[in-house]
C-alpha cells in the first residue's frame, strides 16, 4: 500500500500513513523530543484529523532518534513566553492536557513505540496510549518531584489505572528511574524488545490492529475506557447494545463470509 504524508504544520511533528497506520513522530532528536508549543499545537490539530481519516485504522506514536520524549522543554518555554497571569497559565495547561485526553479517547487504537527515555509529560503521553512497546535501552521517570511540581498530562490518572495506587504514589513521590524490563514487569509497557527490533515490531502490531474492524474497534476502546469509571451493569448494558448494532454492520457479514471462505476479512468500516 502506498505511503503518504500528512502536513502537521511543523517539521517538529511528522505524520505518515502506510498500511492504515498513521505514524506520528515527535521530531526534535537534538532535544530528546522535548515538547515545544509548536509541537503541542500540531498534536492537538493532527489527532482529530486522524480520527476522521478513513485511511487510518491505528495511530503509532514514537520519537525520533534515541528518545521518546523528555517532557516539556523548559528552555524553550522561556523563549516562547508564559501567559501573563496564573489564571491564563492554568487555562493554557488545561488546553495542553487535551492532547492526553484526545489520545485516550481517540476512536482508533493507539500504540506508543518508545525507543528511549520518556519523562514527565512525555511519559504521560505514552501512558495515554492504548498499548506501549519499549526498547530494552529505554527508561522512564515521572520526574516531577525533582522539579518541585505535582504532575500533569494525566500522569496521576494513567499511573493509578496501570499499576495501582500504591505503586503510582511511589513512582510520583520518588521520581525513580524505571528501566524497560521493570516497566514491563509492572505493566507500564506491554513488551520490552531489542532496540533494533522496536520500530518493525511496533509497526507490525499497529498494522495488524489497523486491519481490524473499525467500528468494532472504536466501540471496544470506548467500552474499555468506560470500564474504568462505570459500574458493571452499565458496561453490560452498553455491551449488549453494541453487540446487536455490530451484528447489523457490513463488517460483521464480511467477517462471517471470510470465516466460511477461509480467507482474511476485508473490513470497510460500514
């Protein structure tokens, strides 16, 4: 399948679509892909576009060079200038947090491929994705305690959901460095893989997911997100509704026919 590029408005964020996988790359390797306002705007604008793009079945988020994302770029923040008042700064940060929310709530599965360190907000962005693969040399840290800050980009929420409240508190309070193998043991990443195999393994996984039924995957992801905050009966009810609605889609008929004919299904999202 041909590859094409999405214009994100900045070279600091690139986006290429191939085999229904949109690979979004944080592209400031000279600064370990630390987030600038330009990058944040590009992410905030690009994610909704990918959500509406029929040619995209899965989003793969990664970092250029030997890092995933070092968090906020403190030096660059000083150059960009901060809003004049505390209230304005709070409004800005709440807007920035929409990036984590959009990743988490995107109607398509998301995979994070971590070739190296992820810290602070960068770590939180990885945690906001559905699945994470890390290179063996990667490591992670919440970092906030070292900066005298309390955490942002949903770090407290995602950590608590992934590793439980006791371990989340330890990771936040200490800002300890977590090696890839330990991250895999804790469930922070799904798999730790050899560095040289990360890119291919992450893309292979994303492409496999992207070939799946778009409607069912969207509902599946929403069911899983709801399961974090709703009671069992609410989940049972929406699962029942969506199973019935799913059986009325063309994708369901295609899946049944493909099974009978012993061939891979060709899902169209209808």
